[in-house]
C-alpha cells in the first residue's frame, strides 16, 4: 500500500501541491484526474522518487520513500513517464530487457529472459521484438515501454498519461492491459489520465486533484457525477449511463472557456 | 548474429590499433635502434594513454548528458590550460616553459583544471537537482571568459614570447618524457579502471534520467562520480599533450556508428581503439609524411571538423 500524508511541493515560488493525502490500495487501478496544472504528474513523480518532496510523508509498504535503497525500490515500484524519446537506438527486446536491470544490473539469466519473453507476449510484441523502437508506431512504442515496466515485475506500476497520442483503438488496448495487470497479475496500477471517461470505465478508485489539492476521491460511481466534476473542471458536465458505465458528455458544455 | 558482428568489428578495430602501433614503432628502423625504440615507445605510450583517456571521457560524458555531439571540452578545461600556460609566459617569459620542471607544470596544470571543474560542479552538487544543462552553460560562459583573457594576454605579449608559447598550445607528444608518463599513467589508469564499475549503470543512464532512476540507479551519485572521472581524465590528457578538442567527438561517434549496440563497455573499448588508430596515425603522417611541418592537432581537427559537419548535416536529414 502507498500512503501519501500531507505532501507539499513547490517549484520556486509556485506551489504545485498543498498538503495532499491519499491511499493507494493494493491490487486496484487508481486513477488521478484533474485539470491541467493540478499537480497530477508531480504527485506521481514524488510517489516514484523522480522528484524530492518538500514536506509530508510518502510510505511505500510502510517505509518512507527516502529510506528505500533506490535499487530495492526499483524491484517494488515502477514508473513510466510520458516522454518516450530515447537518445540511443534500441530494439524492442533490448528495451524490455532493461526491465530486468534492477535484478541483474544488465547480466541476464535464463529466468530473466523468460520474464522478458512473457512481458513481450503479454503486450503482443513477440512479432516485432527484433525491430528498432524508431521503426514503430506510437501505439507499438507505448506497448514496448509498458512491457519494460511489466518485465520489471513490481507490485506497483505508475504510469503518467499512458494514453497520450494514442487513437481510440490503441487507447482501449492499453487500458485493457492496465485492467488485466491488476485483475490477472495482482498488480497495483496508478495512472494519470486526461480522459475522464477512460478513468470512469477502467478505474477502481479515482482521485481528483485541483490546484494542488485533493478535490475528491472515491469510486467511479461516487466521483463521476455532474456536481462533483462540474466543480473540479469548472464547466457543465452532463453524465449519462451507457452500458453500465458512467460517461461524461462534456463536448458541447456551454460554460467551457467562459463562453 | 548482431552480437557476433559487434565482436568481429571490435576485434578488427583492436587489431588495427595494434597494427598502427607496430608500424609506428618499427617502420622505418635504422640508425641507433635502441634510442629510436625508446623514443618511439614513449610517444606510443603517451598517445595511447591520452587517446584512451579522451575516448573514455567523451563516451562517459555523452552518456550522462544524453547528447552525442557534446565533448567534455565544453566545460572549459582546455581554456583553463591555455590561460595557465599563457599566464606563465606572460609573467615569467617563455624560457620558464623550458626551465620549469615538466612534472611540476603537469601537476600544477592538472590540479588547476580539476579544481576548476570541481568549483564548477559545486553549483550542481549543492542543489538537490542534477541540472546538467546549467553546468554546461556555466562551462561555456567560463570557457569563453578564460578564452578572452587568454587572447587579451596573448595580444599584449612580446611577439617572440608568443611564438614560444604557441608550441605549448598545440597538442604535441614530443615533450612527453618518462617521468611525465608515469605521472599521467598513474593518474589515468586507476581512474579508468574505477570507472568500469559504473559501465552497467551508464547503460541505464543512456535511457535518460527518469528511466535510470526507475531502474534503481542511484542517479545523482553516479552522475557526480562520472563528472569527476571525466574531469580527471580530461585534465590529465590535456596537461600531458595539450588540447585536442575534436578527437573525443570523432572517435566516440565513429564507435557508435561501427558497433550496433547500446552497451557502453564495448563502445568505450571501440572508441579507445579508434582513438589510438587516429592519434597515432596522425602522428605517423605528421612525422614521416609531412616531416613535422604540420602539428598533429591540425590533422586531427581537420578530419574531425569535416566529420562533424557531416554529422550535423546527416542528423538534420534524419529529422
């Protein structure tokens, strides 16, 4: 379990997170939503030690994040940010093999290769495992990076906007994989998503941030509601239930952009 | 398949380096053979050491900055070297360069350059963030400042003195003696061996900061150590033979081209081999074709400059 308690973070004079507290439950898909600049990505970076926090506590399985050795934590928690431009030329397999780095420091054993093969198979990358990343489409590349994180075989998997620049088909594909990682593999998945409807359809738990504070948290049923979301995004968000899933119909909101 | 090809290419490069070493040592062999061989062995060792240090430092530096067209000279150590040599001549005359003990000059220059780099790094070390771009910017600014000071002193210096100074400002192995070799080797070889411990971590760092941290690399610590390693190697190499700006850029990129791998270990080995081939080859051409009429750095910089242009143009079309 990841516990965030009273965490604050500033970039220079600008305070991006104020006294944020939340719990991430094991084996569930938790999604962070909120308007641009709400602090979602920053929170994810703090939770994965990519950035140091200013105040508060972040406990990962009961131990403060700063107390973990970096390589030990790398076997328990994986983070994938949204930038996927590498300066080196790698094949898909080589990238996924990096997922085993926390265990092997680059010297792969047979078990490691099996783990890599499984990760490749899980993301349906076996046919293109020998291709270079720069030869792939956006969706394939995204899947390759997720396969690396999967090969890392961590309890916690944190992903920052994994649906960025993906079309509908690939976005659904990725979200199904996220769901499967929680349901089939028992992993704890934490996502930052921009699309509220994907959050609604695939999350167990949603945390909404606004201006660096937790504005609301709960199940999709509790959170995907006109009054709650309307306040967070400052626009009118009608909600319909389609096939058992709450869907926001916000595309023609009259209050958007103050019109 | 890919692996096999890399092994073969690396083998060929090492063989090539060995061939050039033999060529340099034994062709042509006449006159006082013992004397000639001793002289040539000194030069070969000096060149191998310097070439290896520069190649090593450049690959490491490009890995931690995630940029393959930067060289460690950007942090301005060349300019510290030039300024120091110029100041010596300016205040005490060019004859000091002959009279001041070579070892003392070497030690003082190395200490000054490493000290400069460490002061520069302080800005980086003190803050929690590892802001490499800030460091590079500082390096460029300081390098320009020292460069301007050097030019200023050179302009008002006595022309005869300047001529004496100039020979120090071009890379040359002619002045390397046995004592200097021991000093330089004693500094560079242990540092290079120590760096091998981090070769695997560098593989992960090549993916970028966030990925490296995710994979459990103690990023801040490794980066700081590698920066110190780069500073020591560059300082020692520069103090030994003088500034050779382009060499690192050239050999690092040739090794990236030749080997189809991301692994820093083989890349460093290849870069060292290419570096030896290049530097020793240039020395060979300089000594036995141009008969000392052209400094080695002119040959290296000419080929390096052409290659650099090719690189820039090629990268542009790739985007």
